[in-house]
C-alpha cells in the first residue's frame, strides 16, 4: 500500500496531468483534492488528446476509482459537460467516479463576482475565488445541499436576498436538476479513502495549479484560492498526514506562469516566442499564452521545503533541445543584497535581478530518447545540476507529451 501526492512545484502547468496519468497505472484510486475547473490537465494517448478540468486524470485508465474531494469547488454544469465529453470518447464514468458530498458548489453569482474582482490578479473568471470566500464565510452551499430541496432553497434565497441581478427561483430550479444528475456520484469521501487505506489500496492524490500559486505559500496576492501544496491533500480529501508515504513534485525544465504576478526569470520577447511556440505554452483552460522564463531554482527550493518533496519529475526537457546555452537562476539581487531563499515581500520579487549560472546546451533531439543513459551528455549534466541546486533527486524525465515519452532515472 502507498499514498502518493503529486504537486506542481512552480506556477502550475508543469505537466502534472501526464505524470499522474503515468503513475495512475499502478494506483487503485486517484483523488483530486483542491481547486476547481480553473485547472487543466492535458493527457495525450496515441493520437487522442484529453483535457480534464475537474475529473482526475486516472479516469482515462480502466478500473480505476477516481475521487473529487471535499477541497474542490465544483461548477455542476462544467462537471456534467466534462462527463458527457469523456463518455462520448468511450471513457466509462459510472462506477468509476465518486464526488465528496462536502465539496462546495459554484453558482452564477460567483462567476460574476470573480470577473469584477479578480481581473487585476489574472483569475480565470470561473467563480473559484468567490466560492472559496463563501466557504470560509460559512454561507457556502455544498454538493449534499443539491439533493436536499429544502436546504438548497433556503440557502440560495439567503445568499441572494436583496439581489436584483439574479433570479433565486430560476437558479434553485436549475441546480435542483443538477443535483438529480449528480446524486449517484456523491459519497463520504473521507470514509471511502480511509477504508481503502485499511485495505492496503494504492492511492494517488492529484494537485491542481502549483506551489507558487498556493494561497499561503505562493506569490500572494497573485495566487489561487486554495492550498495547492501537499498539505492540501489531507484537508482536501479527509485523510491524516501520517497516511502519506511520498510527495512528488513536477517541474518544467524551464519556468512558466499564466496571468499577472512577479516572474524574475521571464524571457525577453524573441526567446519568449521561440520557447512558447516549441513548448506549446498556451493554457489548457483559458487558451491564454503562458509567460516563459529560465529555470528558477529559488522558487523550486521553496517548493521542495513547503511540500516536503521526496523527488521531482522534470518535464519538457525536449523544449530546450535547440538552446546552445541554458541559464539557471540561483538567487535574486535586490538593493545590494543577495537572496538565496524565496522572499515573502512581493516588492522584492517584482524588482529583483536574477542571478544566473550558465550551462552548455546539448543541441540534439531528445524526443525519441527512452532511457536516461541515452540522453546527450550536457542534458544529463543539466539535470544533475538541477538536482544538486534543489537538494532533491530527480525520479523521472519527460521529453514529449505522449505517455511513452517519459522514463525513470
């Protein structure tokens, strides 16, 4: 039996979907524990591409139980649409999906609030933040309420009291219909998981976004509204920390982020376009172009610490195949002071100068490599240097989007 947590160790979009898909081969249960449909996990199987927003990546493998935990906020319309798309592609959902009855529900008013308030920090506008706000304000509506007409009506009318913008009766009727369709998936997820642990099942916990977008440990306020770090797996799924055996962080061989916020290693325009095009760096959820930059060892060391990472997976190494020189940020300089550790002061992050060391590129195609020993010498040197700077071992390397384009070290 093992319980593994997979987290993003940068600003999200590190390729977690593919890595979770690979690891789910040996798992019995795959659990999504935070975030909402602002996340996007892309998995390529053969010539088919699957983009998942709420349902765990493990749903693409047969006979796997996939769970959406209580820490996730759910837009019922988005969830049912995702189920419909997967079923049309031949993916079995019924019997393979369980949803926490304690997960909070996104309503139309959350989306309106998000678009009004969240634009300056680059949110997706899908109502995620406002839904979490209601959760913390103890006026949120949970999945279990969707199957309790009396409770649902009471809470919707209370939340919309005095509002002329939204029709409470219309929303009530719409969400009551959602509840009837979703009821068969609802369960006490904490009980399901703890029983599975007792039975020695292998469980994989799937994080969304990345460490530097964590509400507590990220580049606040340019963050998401949940705990995207490994600790979120316990609170977002209802299992104790003593049950977690291993935490795996996923990083790109360079760095990206979407939306607003500080980015010390961001490329200049020409290199940005080159890497963005080669790496297909466009958001799976919004389609927005990702900002790209050199690998930042400062933020990843921070991720190693706050997640307690046992190892990391390096993805998109192939995107650097045509670079004759590759830089790694090892620290920040600000007002004459050198920062080796991640600073909480957003002003430092916005105005610092990155300190780089330069590695020689390998200038060879790595996309057909299937074993670590067959990587070009300079690619292996680059990975070795990253491991040393981060003080954590690299367990796997990915050199393309397909399942088979990854290998253990």
